[in-house]
């Protein structure tokens, strides 16, 4: 044999070996496997476990099975010990129906997708990742499941389930409308809600799911016919937000927001007038317990999108809730669970009690199991539209949100002010959505002292509490080594807990006390100490291209991370950054966060304790596109802190398709001393202000603001152009210009807010095409600070609908609407900031 032939023969197997190793390396690189068994994961639910035990499991790859119980059908895909790539796998699911008429033309299957990450559970001594998909109740030949691959060399996986379900036994729906004339699009969850309403003696419209020549609809009796037939007084509230606000303020114009449904509603109007005119308690007007239970139940079944109807109870001489239509049932809650509209303290306690009751409902046993009528409805709707799937997990998820709202991990923030041998003084901030009753002080979970009188703290309020200590307090803390007793602050403060409960709920809670910190220079300076620079194991530093990024697509930041200057901090599409307690990001370089519409960058806090991002790029421009910031707090460190969850300080920035959601901070977005652009930015569900600009110049175009604790847009010393913007549910001002600002507004809609537009302190506001609805105050202009002067507002083309007070202009300021000067008044500032309009500074601080 020639030497060259020998080299060829030897080279072939070596080449094959290299290729195999490369293939193996490809599938395993950058993938960390879940530990052999993680005891901290929850046990696999029993129904899933039954399916798992009956299936042909395989620990080396995915395997699938189906779950069928009552009206619930699910496809389950299991993977034992999934790595961090496998648990984020997506799947395509093709369902082959027996009835081919359910298929669209030229399509042979009904196509679904599983895009959610796996949930982790423990079973049989293993940790499983479980993917799930709700399926329609139709006769099914087979289900084809295939793993979606991202790369050419990625391993494929497919499975087929033939005749996966038992034959369905269903009867035809009624074809007779039985006099029900109003038809609505059917929603799966309506029947279940009505069942619970009936069990709790809450009245509702008679309805029935029926077939018609145009398909299946839910037919209702009209509210007016219901009132006449049952000889009831019934009214519809035309604007729930304003109605409850006006009732709270004892504002008689609340009567203008009720619309007669029955023929005679004199008793309803009488009892409302008595309440508004006289000093009567809330429970003299409403059956509070029933109202609270109804509101809690509605929030489990949907977002807050129901119309409000009220019925007069002749026996109780009070109003009670009445349920009419159910157009939005079955949506997963995006808002925080809690009392959203009614602020009465007695009601808030009853609502908490009702939420506690609702969380105890066994949704499957009480509503689904053995409910043949409901299953028949689901079968009918599935055969009309196979993609109209009953997803029972939505109800369970909403119920869990309700439970967590009552059992939040940190409902109180308790800080030590001072302590001596006789008393302890605490600052207590109630961050929950409910009233809190302080009960006393504990030492190592055992009671030291109980308050003689109840001490209540309303939601989102900070208060000071002094607790008298028993004479034996010092004896609780024993130094066995030195054989002495006595309280030592740094050592013993963590042994103390404040004992409390949610108002209206009997369950007891306790929370730790945060020690105060002395005013001294921190040795671990966040901005200068080298230990924080690039403080993350996944940081990649490209010194050639001057780019800093993460090596992984999903990272957790649990401690301060500082990006040094001279680089660009860049994240690629799909990157997920989870900032948890202790984490925050400070960048001295510009940031380039460029996601994609279908693959955005997400920066969030899974525990709601992670702090946000501060950019200090010294004039270098940042760019953000398709980014979501969620559940972040404002960065703080020892005695240092800023107000914004996301802040650009002297750092210009362009934001395009960026969302800020559920942030717990004074400002969701704060931009200071720079220029910026905002396009298609969404800021929702903020605790205080949405956007705060200080000495900036910029444009805000095609943006959306909703559910805000305070202002939507608040600027000082700035020049701003606002175009094509929608603001709704602002707790204070929609648009606020202060401290010599210039604000140009074009085509903006503001609704359901406290104040629409405010000009303060030498600011100039020019607006065109404004639409303002359901707002307490339309426009205001005044001087707030003595070092500034009056303001001017000029408006061309404004529509005001259902506004309590159109204009409130201070005599030294001015406003011109369509060429006409608006009448002025005195002392406007004295009527603002929570006195008559808006929110006070104390309210703002206490909401943090």
C-alpha cells in the first residue's frame, strides 16, 4: 500500500469522528442541564402525573400524551431534565379532524403552536419540563407534533398520536330562541360565571347558548324586558370610572351617569340622592358584601371590561350588582388584581374577604366535573370554530393572581426610625392593593406586644408607627458568651418582625424590619469601585469593536452591573434579562438594544424587586427598538437613588416600539438634560408618572399611555412636540408642562383621567385637534413656584365630552380656545394637588 493511500484511509475515520464530535458539541454547547433532581420545584399535578405514568416515557428526548377530563382537552409534551435550550423549545401541532368540513380549503390539518416555555415539575424522582396546549373538543383522527428547529443541524423530533381521544357524546343545542332577542358572540366562560353568580344569589340576565341559521350565539333577554317582567328597578352606569369617583366625592352629578333601564327607577334615584346629600355610610347605599364578591368574581373571569348595572333590593332598601352581558370572559389578566374603582374603606375590607373566598373555589370540581351541559356547549363551539378553544388554565392563572395579591411577598416595607428601651418607631409603607391592619411586634415569630388599638394603613400609604416595648424587651436578647442581655441594633434587628393582616382577611402575616443606615461614605462606591464593573459571568467584552454584550440569550442579574465607558452595550433580538433583587444596571456607555417585532428584547424582574437601568453615556446616543421593560423599580444604592426605572441622564436616545409595563417607581421613564425621540412607545400600569422629562428637547409620536398612578407626560424646562398620542386612566395629569417649558400638541386623545392638560410656571402650551373625554378637569394654567411666572395655553380644535370642569385658569395666566379667551379665576394652585383636583405630593411619595 502506498503511503498516500494509507493517509487517505486514516484520514476518513478521523474526519468522520471530528464531524460527529462537532455535531454533539453543537447540540450541547451553551446548554446547561437542569440538576438531576431539583427538590424546590412543585410536584407534578395529579392529572398530569396520571398521564405521565400511562405514557411511554423516554428520558433522552421529548414525548407527548393527551389529557382529557370533562370539557378540558390538553396536549402535553414532556422532557426529563431539560437543558436551558430544550425548555424554550417551540412546537408545531397539526390536528387532523374526522369532520373534514372543519378544514379550510386546500388545508389538510388544523394548525396550532406551542410557544410558551416549559413549566418545571417534579415526579417520580425526576424533574420534568412540561409544555401544554389546550385543544378543541372535536372528533380527532390524529395529532402530529413536531419540534421547531432554529438551525440546520439541530436535531428534529416528531410524534404522532392516533385516535387520541374517546368518541364524543353530544346532543344538539336548542334551536328555539325562547323569546330571547339579543344575540352576542359566545364565550366559553359565561356559563361558568353565571353558575357562580346563581350560587351566590347575584342576579343576572336570562340567557341561552343556541344555534341559529347564522351559527351559534348566546341569546339574552333585554335588560329592560327583564326589569319589566320581574317588576324590578334597574339602571345602567354609563361611565363606571367617573361614577365611583363621584360617589366617593359625594358629587351629586353622579346621578347624571345612570341610565334608566326599567320603567320606574324612582327608588334608586331616591337612595342615591340621600347618600350624596346626607352624611350616610357606604353600606347604607349598597349591599357591600354582595358587591365586593361580584367584583372579585368578575376579575377572576376577565379583565375589568364589564358594563355596570345596579338593581334595587326592596327587602334591604339598598343597591346590589346586576350582571348583564359577558363579552370579555376568559381573558388572562394583564392588570394587577385588586379593588380598581371603589375606594370606600369598608368595601375594601369586604373585597379582600371576597378575594380570599374566590381563591378557595375548586374551579374544576365545582364548575367542570360532571357538568355535561357545559361540555356540550364547548363541543358545539369547537365544531363551529375549532380555534375557539376552551382554555381552563386562564381561570386558574387568574385565580393564582388573586391569591398572590392577598399573599404578596413584601406587602409592607418597614424601616426603623429609632429605638430605645421603651419604644420602637417605624416607618411603614403599605405597597399592597389592600388595607393592612398592624397587630403588634414579634421576636423570632413570637409575639412581644400587641397593639391596644387597631392601626390601619390604607393601600399605597406610608405612615409612622410607635410601639411601646415591654420592660422585658432587653432580656429577649442574650449574649451567652458574655453572659449579658441587651438589644444590639446590627445584630438583633433582624430578629424582630411586624405582625399584620390584610383588612377583612383572618390570615396572619409578619414582615422584617429594615435597619436605618447612617450617613457615611460607602466603601463599595457603586460608580467607582472596580468590583461592580462588568460584574456578571456572562459578560462579553469585544475590545476590537468596542462592544459589550451577554454571551447567553437569557441571563439573570442579581447584583449591581456597571458597564464602563468607551464601549456600546448591545443586546441582540430575543435576549431576556431578568433583574432580580439586588440587581441593577449602570451603563457609562451608550446602549444599543435592537429587538425585532416577533422577537423583542425583554428586561424584567421576575420577583418585582429588581431595579432598572441608568445610562450615563455623556452625550453619546443610545438606540432602543422592540424592547419591553417590565416590573422594574428605580435604582437605589445605600443613600443614593434616582426616580426612574429606566433613566437616560445627559444621554440622547431614540426609542422605537418600546414598552414600559408594571414598573414600581416614581417615573417609568426619566430623561434628563438631553434630546430624544419616542415613537410607538407604550407605558402602562405605572405606580406614578409614566414619562418625566427634565430639561429635554424631543418628540413623542404615536405613543400610548394607560393606567397611570400620576401623570402620563410631565416635563420641566423642556421643549416637546407631542403627536398622535392616546392617554387614558391617568391618576393625575395627562400632559403637564412646567418650569418654562414649551409643549406643542397635535392630535391627542385623553380620557378617564383626573386632569387633561396643565401649564405651569411660564410654560407655553399650543395644541391642535384635542379630544378629551370623561375627565374631571380639562385644562388648567397657573403659577406654582414663586421664582417663575404665569402660563399660557392656546388651543385650536378641541372636543370636550363628559368633563366636570372644562377650564381652571388663574387670573395671571391665560388660555385661548379657537380665538376666544377663557374666563379666569383666583387661587388655582390652592385647589390643585389633591385639594380639589389632581394628587398631592404626599400621595405621590406614599405610592412609592
